């Protein structure tokens, strides 16, 4: 009889497995979940389609321009933050240039440059490249970039501003929803919320440049042998640059970067051909004029008003790579006397877009600019978490552009940032380390913890129109005077309240102060209106008497108390010369040179910075051989003062620019001490290259500082103690280990004794059970009837042929079992019957012997390949960075010492050995491993900076002489004024 109680476990498991198998068999389309990622977009099956590789380009004698007709609409698969789409086209009747796109040959979701890509010219200058392409490029559909609904307003929490890409974007404009756009979205110049009046623009300094000491050393005439060696090295550097350019040209033409291992491309910087623009002056300096002409032809086709790759523009990277690259290329080719005016035109085109990032109440820049027109509707503030380097590394590029164009507005934009930094540097207790800024700043100009100011709308209803407008103007002027040193009288924008009209010109007036009608307001409006305002008035003259027009209004929560630059966001207590801070300080002496010494504040700011660095950050590492070298540490201040600073003794590649900065500043400001500091800093970075197994410095590491920089000798014991921070606890760990080992042995002996006793008890139990079972069988045999023992016919069963049902032990058969016995087969197989089993005693694991101090240190040194003097190699990568060779080059040009050329050559050979690929050069993963992996990345600064510095190290000293040129942080040379 079936008993459910006994088999319920098996039945339940069988049921569960059956259900699971049923669902598995039915669910055959698991991979289709990504098809419904955006239900509002016309999705295609599968994830984003991988674009087809671009067709080969047919070589022609000259780039042929082909007319581009608007293609049919294409759905966008871009899954960025802009889920909704809206039509934000240009004014009716305006011509819209639809850039041609080609599918990218890189990773998924890529598109080529969002403009018509010029065909490759007939002349191929790629080293070792003899392949020719035969097919004509075919036009493809442009990628449609989604935008958000313009009438939806801000969709954030309680109508407050939304932090977007380095700034706070407010949108208080409503309206009906627009249909989905069918063409590529282009940037359009937004109307300004916080314009600078013409009379308030900070102008370029004028006058004859001041005498500045010579920077370059007086080089001796070289011997024929030395010249031959130098020229041979120069040719090898040039050959590597040609190979990298050839790989980019063949596999990533007009894209941002080449991926040199997979021979594809990627576009992290908006797809505006970053490597191409960044390398322009390098090509010219190296004498690659044909390659330069090819690149200029491609530059002319770049459309900076759109990109399918990003919804934001990384402002810092765009300025130093693109704007700096265009301006420098224009300069090195002769400037106004050259034949490449298109380079300046493209620089101005890009600068006009970037000028929108300064449209904030305090004119501090938005660092990640949402370029789509829909995001340019409302007012914005700068970020509360702005990187110092990103804010302060715009001055050279915009200053040089202002000098070339005569447009003071470019200089005004960066001069206000400099003024803000100057105020912070001079403010009592403004920073923990005098002269040095915290890593991140609150640049919003908005103090949300203080009471918000009252609105401009404070006049009584009974006041006359003249009284109301006078009061408003007086308040605006009073607010402007607070910022006269920076020339910013548009700061009253931050004080405005609900109902304030922001005209397209320079006026900031209360709506009620303008009178009941536009005509009444016209009579009392100040007369410093701009041309744009006059045009706007003419355009709205027909509706002048109407009250239906809706003015610009600030969204709720806009008002706040003003504040200057203060520490903010992540890293506000961190001070260093590394990432997020470096190039701001580098630009102080360089900006002084670029302005011909006419702006004294840059010298003052530089001198305050280096004083703070020398006092609080520079340190000498304890290294084998006792080299007299220096590095810059990272300091942390918990209380905003320098009283209780904590340190990280870091050695980072980014801080290696300091050698060049100290050397340059020391020469132009007559400080030999700073030049010596520069030498030791440059020597330090060379040492970090030289001691690594590959001969290349890691991205980030830590060393042990000397207690006394003047008397520092390598101490192996102290170094081992630094490698093992738990060294003082290891003796106690060993004592505890021996004690636990004794206890463990005793416990094991006790367990073994218990196992013997249990075994004996189990044997007795089994013997008793066997005896009991034998008695039971004997009793049953006695009770069995006699006629059941003999088969029918009186014959006995043959003993030689036992029944197949007879048990192997011969004790009984199924036929012989007592019918009245309660012991049945079902009972004998009853799984619920309890039985006794010998308990297995588990022996505890033996205590693990801890490493001794020496064992631990040796283990680290072997596994991590740590050279003497280093404590930790936090980031072992090398990503083709230029900062170390940059300082080596500066030291060579400043001192004239040829030993710097020897150092640079050893660095070059090591870098080329481990980074070379078939079509270029790549970042590597581990500089301590001579078999290191390659990371498939060739950033644009490899050609723009690193190879340029290597080349200039072996070029004639008058090639880009430091007495005639000043280089920005991307190594783009700008001509100094004479």
C-alpha cells in the first residue's frame, strides 16, 4: 500500500523540478529584454546595431566637395539621459546644414564625424603603407540625437534646478509639446541671462611688453659626432610620430582617437577629430607639411555645432585640445602672414560656442556644457564641485584668441576667473595652505545656508513709474560696484526674484518698474541698450501695448545669498599639485609671458603658490643611492588650517610638470632657487622611470619620505617597516600562534580519545543487535507449522538449487517468513524509522602560522615587483603621458646640459619598446612587468605632447624657442608678444 508520509520528500522535489522545467521550456526569448529599453523610440530588434565599417575612400588629387541633401529621418538609439525628444529647429526659412555621417568601424554605437569627411588625398605619407582604397564613400543617414520636451520644464524634485554636467540648469519655460525631431540637432546661440555690458568688459592689457630675462641657455656649438647622434635620434622620434599618424589616418581618420591594438577608433571628445586637431602643430614642427595640409582640409569640415557622441561638451578638454590646437597651428604657420586663416576661423567658431559656458550670475564657467538648445532655455550656475584645473586652465587659449582677433570679450571671460582665484588666494584663511587651492571648489556663487535676499520688487504699488525704475537701477548699480575689481556688474542677476525680466541686452529690471505698458517703460528705460535690444524692440513693436507676452522669469528657488569661491564638493580639504589642480598653477607664469609682463597679478599668484608648495608639499624620498631628488605630496586638512595636515607621499605622473614650471618661473622671475627646485623635481621623475623594470614610471605610487631632507640616507630597515605597516604586531601574532598550536594539539588528542570510545560503544551495540536478531529468527522458526517446511508430494526442496527469492545469508526466504509477523518489506524500508549512527567527530583545522616581518616583506617585493624606495604601486599603468619628458625638455632648454638629452633618450627607448603596436602606440597595464598587457588606447596627447617633447629635445634649440613661444598645458605653442 502506498504511503504518502514516507515518500513526501521525493514527491515535493519532483513537483518543483517539473514546474521549473516547464518554465524553462516556455521562456525561449530571454535575450529580447533590451529591445524595450525606450518604449518611446522606434526600436529595432536587439541592442544597438553595430554600424558597418566605413567603405574605403578612393584617392583623388584634391578633396571633392559633394552636396549633401537632407537624408530621411533616422531613429536614435542613443541611450543617454535625454529620454524624451523635441523639435527645436532653427527659425523658419533658415538654412540648416545637415552633416553627413558614416558608420563607425569601432565598438558598438559609434558614428563617424558628424560632418562630411574629406576623402584621403592621393599622396599617402604613411610609413610602410602601400595599400590604396578604391571605393567611393557612400552617404548614410545621420544619427538623430534625442532632446527633451521643451515644454515639460524641469522634471526634478519640487521644481528645483537640476545639476547637469558640471552646472545647475534651471528651466522655467512651459509650452505645448513638440513633435519628435527628424533632423540632426545643432547648437544655437542662446539669449544671455547674465550679459556683460560693453562698458564693463575687461580689456586686454595694452602697452609695450616689459623686458623679461632670457629663458633658454646659450648653447655651445656641437661637435660633428654629437650632431650626428642628435640627428639620428631626432629621425627615430620623427619615424615613430609618422607611424602613429599613419595608423590614425588609416584606421581612425576624423575620429577622436585610434585604438592601436584592434585598429579601430573611438570618440570620447565629441567626435571632432581630437587627435587630428591636437596634432596639427606637431605635424608642422616635424616638417610633415603634406600631412598637415591633409589635416587642415579635414579641419575645415568639422561642425562644432553638433555631435552624436555626447549630450555635453567637456569644456576643459575641448579648450586645451581643440581651441589650443587650432590657435597654435595658426600661430606656427605664420599667423596673419600665413595661408591658413581657416584655422583661426574654426577657433572663433568653437570659441563662440564655448562662450555660453560663462553665462552664469558670477561668470564662473559651466564645466560640462549641455549644448542642445533645449537645455539652454533656463539660467544656470557653475557647479558646486568644480575642479581647480578645469576652471583655471582656460586663460592662455582665450587670451591668445583675444590677441589674434582683437575681441576683448574672450579675455574678459577668463580674467573674471583669475580675479576670483586672486581673491581666494588673498582672502585671510581662505585656504589651508597659503597660495594653494583645495582640489575642488564651489563656484556656484550661491550660499544656500544663508537667508536669500529680498526681491528687487520692493516698491509700493503707489510709487510712480519713475520712482520704481530709479530704485531698481540704483540697486542694480550698487550690486555692480561690489564687483568692480573684476568688472562684473551683471552680478545683480543672482539677486533677482520672481517677475524679473532678463532682456537680451544688459538690463536687469523689475517688471513693475517698466510701467503698465511697453511704451510707458520705453520712456523711463536707461539708454545704454545694445544693438540686440534695439532689434528685439523693433521685432515686438506690433505687440507693444499688449500684456500677453511672457517675459523670462527665474524658477522658484533661484534666489540665494552671494558668495565667492569656497572649497566645495569632493576633495575640498585636499591640496596637491596633481590631478584636478596642476595646470592652473602652470598657467600663472605662462600667462605672464603671454601678456608680455603687463599683468602683474600672474607673477604675484605664481610666487604665492610656489612659496606654499615649497613650505608644505615638497619632500625628498628615501631612495637607494641617496639621490638628491624631490616630489610633491598630497596634504589633507580636516579643520581648514595647516596646523594638523596629514600627508600622502605620492609620486604621480601628473605632478611631473612641476619641474618645468619651477624652472620656467625661476628664469623669468629671477629666482635661481626655483630653477634648482625644478632640477630636483625633474630628476625625481626621471628616477621614477629609471628604477622600474620596464624603465617607465607608473601612473600613481607612494614612497617613504626622508625625515631630514638635508641629511637623508637609505635605511633598509625603515623601508621594510614602511612596507609592512603591521610589523610591530607580528611578534605578538607569532606568540599567539604557538599558544594556539599547543591548545590545538590537546584538543585533537581529546577528540581522538572520544572517537576510540565511540567506536567501542558502536561495536557493542552492533553485537547486541545481532544477537537479538538471531534470537528473533530462532523463535519464529519454532512457531512455524510442520507442513510448511515440506513441499507438496512429500519431497524436500533441493538444497543445491536455492530459490531466487532465498536470502543470500540463507537465514530465511520470503515463502518461509511468518505470515503473522509484523515485519514486512514495507516496514523494513520505512525511511522514518530512527536508527543510531556513530557520530563523526570533526578535528579543527590546524592554526596557520603567520608570516614573520621578513617573510611578509619579501612576499610583497616578489609579487608586486616593488623597487627600493617605493612603498606602494597603486596604479601601475602608463597611458603615454608627457609630463616627465616635458620637464626634462624644459631643463635641457633652460640649462643647456646635454645630460638631459641622455635621460630623455633612455626614457624614449623604454616607452617605444613596450608601447609599440603594428599601427601606433598604446597604453600599457603594468610598468613592473616586462611582459605587460597593452590596453588599446592612444590618447591624442601622445602626438600632441609626448612625441613633440621628445622631438624638441633633439631638435635645434631655436625650434620653438622658449624666448619666442609659450606652450599651453597640451604643449601647443603660442607666440609671445614682442
